[in-house]
C-alpha cells in the first residue's frame, strides 16, 4: 500500500532529482539542487524534464532493474545459490505465503512506488505544461512517457498478483489508499488505455536515448496481450514494429548486453533501464558472475546443442560442480569469487572480452551496462507465437518462418519450413534465458506445474501449488489495508 511516507519520499525524489540513475538526454547539470524548491519548481520545461528523469529513476525497483533476472531462479532455468537470494529458493521449491517476504513483498511495494511517482508527476504536470508554454504535441509526448511507465508498473503487478488495487491518480492520504483490489480485467483495460495513448503520442523514431518511443509502447502492449492470450493484438503491435524499419537483430550477442560492445543505439533494443558510470551502476556482473548467485541448471543447458549453438558458447561456461575456474576468451585460466553449485556459470551479461574484468575484486564488479527490457528477438518470437496459436499449434506463415529462421541462423542452427508450438517455446527458452521471461511463459502456458514438479535443485524437490498462479498480497499490506481481500487460498 502507498503510505504517506512513500508519498513524501516519491515527491521529494522527483522534486530534487536526487536519484538520477537514468541516463537522460537532458543536461541534468542545468539544475543545481540549491536552486530547487516548491516555489520555483514545475514552472519551466526544464523542470518538467527533471521531474520526468526522477520518475524514470523510480523504475529501478520492483524487479524492473537487474533483479528481474533473478526470477529465472524460481523456474527450471537457474538456481539462486547466494544466501541473499534465499527467498527465491523458497519460491522455486513451491513455498509461498503472505508472509514469504523477499520478491513477494519487494515487487509489490516497488511497483506501487513507481505508480505513485507517475501520479505525482501527472498531478504537477497539469499546471506545469501551462506555465512552461508547451505545445499540445509536446505536452502529450511527456504525458505519454509517464503513462507508458505507469502501464509497465501495473503490468508487473498484474502478472504476479492478479486482482490488485487500481489507483488512477495521486493519493493524498493514507486513508484514501485503503481500497479494495480491482478485477484483473479492469486493470488490463487501464493498462491498454495508457499504452494506446503512449503509442499515439510517443515519437516514432529508433530507440536510443533511454526515453520510451512508440515501439517501446507497442512492444509492451504486445507483451501484455501475449500474457492475456489476445493474439490479434500481439500480431498487430509486433507487425507495426517490424514494418517501421527501425529495428533488426544485432550482429553479435555481446553488443546487445554490453555497453562497450555496441549497446548504445543497438538496433535490437526497444527499451532498457539505463545506467551511467561512475555514479549510476548495478550489481549484475557482481551477482551473476563473480558470486555465481544465479547458476544455470542442467535442465536449461540440455536444451542447447553446444556443438552448434553460438549462444551456448557466448553465454555459459562450465567450471564444474563446486569449482570456479574456467578459461576465458584470451586463453587465461580465471576464477570467479564463489564456486558454482550447479557446475555452470552464466556470462551472458559479462564483458568477457575485456582483460581488465578478471582483475577486479568483488566490489569492483559493478557495471553501467543497460538492462534490456524489450528487444527485437522477442518481438519476432511474440509474432511467431501469435501465428502458431492462431493456426492451432503449427504455422507455415511465411513471415513467421522467416523471422524464426533469422533467430536460429544467428545462433548457427539449421532453418525450418514451419514452426510448431513446441519449437517456438523451446526457442523462447533458449533465446531469452537469464532475461527474466521464463517464469511468465510457464505461467501463461499453464505448464508450470508439470515443469516444476519434475525439477530437483540443490535445495531439493520442487513443486507448484495451483494457488501460486497469483501471488498473495504481502502480509505487511494486509495489516495496513483492512479493505484488501486476501486470496482465499492464502
């Protein structure tokens, strides 16, 4: 629930711009903190730009930053072996209750904080756009960015919790925030309304500045429709993106995930969470590589042909169970900080071709690589899945087959002449591994119970209870909001 403390914190963060972890195209040095205050803020377009940057900064929580990859650790793809991630082990084993904590609580509170930031901006923007003398077109563009971000937050909640409290505007008091949850159908409708506005008013240009563009909103709308099984919407939004001509598959995998290797203005990226050295970095390399905090499971590794699939060599190494030494691309034997309990180490997000990376200590392993939220390969895969499902399980649609083969051929695999449901699902798993998508695929395919019941991890036999299709409201929220009805299964 949104408390007054949260409201004041979000308002202050936006007003002062103190969490500028977002790489903006605006020059933030133009706004000295000593000159900001309630009497002179929300007056000019520069104030609006700074407020917008503050909202983007609030998106780095609620599993929308590098921690989104940890959600692969509650599936059959990976195992969270670091003690800090033990709540993910519990979820993977099938243990989930209102008091579970960990991501069950942080994702809930983090996304509502993001929504609160959006509402604070929109409330002040009504007067600010007049004071700043914005044209209608420019005002709509700023509003479209905020509504895109709000839709993203609500979708992150909807995927996990189902029926949730739906706040459509700024909350002025704690009492006003104590509302019942709204049906998921109503939340879906609100998300689509925000995204339709965003698609209409965001600039139709290639992504590159860190700001959402039209294709960002279209990609998110396709993902929402994919989760809901609305194949016509998926087809339309992905087709429009593909037809725009702004995007293509990147030439190398490294250039997608590593800033030094061409991540900036990469033609495969439609939206990302951006970072900038030296002040605004994250822990992905430290956690996933150095600490081996998220280790690939054999179940995932068995899906790759290591003699052919370029992704296997680019993204994974095998030091061995309980080991941490491996040979890097320069032919040097190097070691991670912690050994891997599964035998595998993921290097998908590691700049493995940088010799200096192997000389770093644990706390030097912080990076400003942007975290990819939507990329073109997923646009292809969503389009293909829509065609597969609309065709009853197999498609020979020329575009679907062509897009599928582009993904396979980049990986060094043989082309096909048609695509089946099983082939599509396997390729999604291989291509999008360690990007935080697997859990939601299993949920929407309704294969999660079968998959998890057949999985054994270093923590033991996994299972899946049907109640976990929607997560419980955190107990801390139930204690504060008496109008919130917990799901009966919890």
